[in-house]
């Protein structure tokens, strides 16, 4: 049992993660690119316009993946933080903190695209509807984690403190979502602001799924790369980094 | 005779904190004064029209109370961090979460509870519907402990840092959103003649959730911040 | 074709959306690669400083 534990820890060591991720990222990158091109072509060209919303419905092909990533990113960040805190896995700490800015940027994207979608639909750029409001709070949760991580000088303390905040926020996300929805339906009354994809035509569903999958792969590729960079920085005095950097002139 | 059980330790801590708070009576007044002054600003800012004031009364009272709690949070652990008492907490045989819970209780008794008692009076300034005053009281009574508990986690995370101020606000305010929504929502419902039971029950649920989980998170945060 | 570019009068909303999407994707990709490159070069410089 003890041996299994040690094997497991070795597997999750910064060095093995670095090599493993180094081989994985190109695959993630290329498959993301292919899927994204297919999704964009499908979304911008082949999919039909909505009979109510016209061509503006095409925004869902970037808005929905962004919104999906904002939530997935947060769960990834919180999950990695949990692993890092409970089992003291450095790689998990790096992955968690790497996910924060990426997730935040996609939350921002979801807000902007949501606004741009809303303007032709409701006439204003911002509406306090349930989903946009929840996304905004989510953005602030992200920014809080990032701010805390940058405020603490010691990098291990910083990632652990920010990890706790991420976990507390994670508990909060469904509560916020529910409370905002309740708040919105109470205050808004009968007018329904539908930001949902209209009842799914297969020609719309496919590009949507392609874009969502491509975005997820992109997220993983970026986060894995950032984590690699972070681990090199943290472990710069360790032997594996020295060997890595001197052996083949610093190329990965 | 030395008493060793955790409950005795918590009682001693509570007594100490309350005694210290009473000795610094003027500091106790600060959140209340803040509450009162800021509430006074609103009619000055938006005009004395009673209809408009009563329209914003519920939310304004709640937001201001929330900010008053936020401003008072900085002192929750700082003094003990500075003089090393916090490290004694860490090596003490008593469960850290319990100590954290006790500290938050002391903080709430000296900060949140006075706000709860003052709020209905200030509601008069904002022309809050009298039917809603009782709901305001109950919503704050249930909500301010949650604010103290969740706030304590955030303070514990940054207790080692020099300048907490704005960072604390950024960390904690998103976490306060559900409490605000249900709290102000309860008062608004009561003002419209509806029953605020749902919102109050949800506030109660949040209270139970935070009483059980916040001390654990706070303890973990303190361990990280002080090691 | 021009109908496609105009997106049926919604062009001013659709294209900026995709544009900002491209921007976010591009910036994320670029900064991640840059962070990696810099981490490696900083590590290399540290070692060079020590051995000279």
C-alpha cells in the first residue's frame, strides 16, 4: 500500500507531469484547431438562421462555449485545488492556479458575447437577467482568486490560500446561480429573455457541440502549458529542471 | 484548577473577546455610526421623495449593513496574529474550527447584532414600510451571522498580508451575493404584502451551512496563513 | 455573400463577438507559450550565472 502511494506520487511529480503534458499538448492543440475550424464553418455558414432571431443567433456558437468554459474552468480550478490541498500535490496546485486566468477570460468573453447578443434582442447592452448576473458574479469570484494568489508572496502559500478561496467559491456557485435566478424571476415578471439556443435543429447542434468540445480542448492545452511553465519556475533549483534546460539547449 | 475541555476553552475565549470589546466601547460604535451615516446619505443623494426612498429602502439597508460588517472584519484575527496568539491557537489541543467559531460569535455579538437592532430605526429614515420592519429584523438576524462567518474565512486567508482593505472586499462580496438577494428579497416581499417565509427559510439554510462549513475553511486558512 | 458579411443587419453584433472570441483565444495561447518560454530561459540564465 505504501509502495502504491509512492508510485502514485512519483507519477504526479512535477517532472513526469512536465514530460507527459509536453507530449499531450500538441495533440490537444491540433485536435482543437481542427474541431474549431469545422465548428466555425458549420456555425457561420451551414447552420440556418433562427426564424425569430435571424443571423444574430450565430453568436451562440461562441457564447455558449464561453459560458460552458467559464463554469468548467471554475470546477477544474476548484477540483485541482482540492487535490492539491488534501493530498499536497504540487502539480495540482499549479494546474489550479493556471486555470484561473484562462477561466476568467472566458467568463469575460461570455459576458461580452452575451451583451452583444442581447443588444439586438432586448435593445440594451446590459440586462440584469439571471444568467448574465450569475456570470458577472462568477467573474468576480475568479478575479478574487487571482488577486489573492498575486497578493501572497510565497508561491506555495499563495496557491493554497487561493485554493481554499476557490473551493469556498465553488460551494457558492450553485447557490449564487439559484439565488440570482430566483431574484430575476421575481423582479422581471412576464417578459422572458431567452438566451437559450432555440429548440435544437441538428444543423445547429453539431457546430455547437464542435465548438464546445474544441473550446474545452483549447482550455486544457492552455492550462497544461501554463502549469508546465509554473512548475519550471517553482522547481528551478531541482535537478530535473537543470537537466532539462542545459541538456538540449532549453528546448522542451 | 485548569479546565481542559474544548467547551471551556471556547467559553474562556468568548469571555475574553467580549471583555476586550467592552473595554474598547468606542470601537463598538463604529459600525453603527457607519450604518447610520451612510443611510443618511441616501436621501441626500436620491432626494427626499418618500415613494422613491421606500422603493430602495430594503436593498439600501441591506447593502449598507453588509458593508458595515465588511469594514469591521479586518480586526477579527489581526490583533491575535500580530502578537502571536494565533500561533498558540494552532498548537493548542483544542479543535481550531471551534476556536474560529467562537471568535466569529464574539465578532457577531459585538458587530452584527447591534446592526440588527439598529436597522428598524434606520428603516424609518428610508420610509421603509412598517410591515417590513419586523422582516428586516429577522432577515438581518439570520443573515449577519452568515456574513460574519463567510467574512471570517476571507480574513483568515489574508491575515498575514499587510494591506487587506480592498482585497478583502473583492474576495468577500461575491460570496455575499446570495445572502443579500434573499435578505433584501425578504424585506421587499414583506413591504409588498407578501409572505417572506421562503426567503427567511433560505437565509436560515445558509446560516446552517455556514455554521458547519465556515469554521473548517477558516481553520484551514489560518493554518496556511500562519505557517 | 454581402448578406453573409452583413449577417442580415446583425453584422455589428456577430462579427465583434467572433472577433473578441478570436482575441481571447489568441491572447490565452500567446501568453501561455510566452510564460513557458520565459520560465525556461530564466532557469537557463540562473544556471549560467551559477556556473560562470
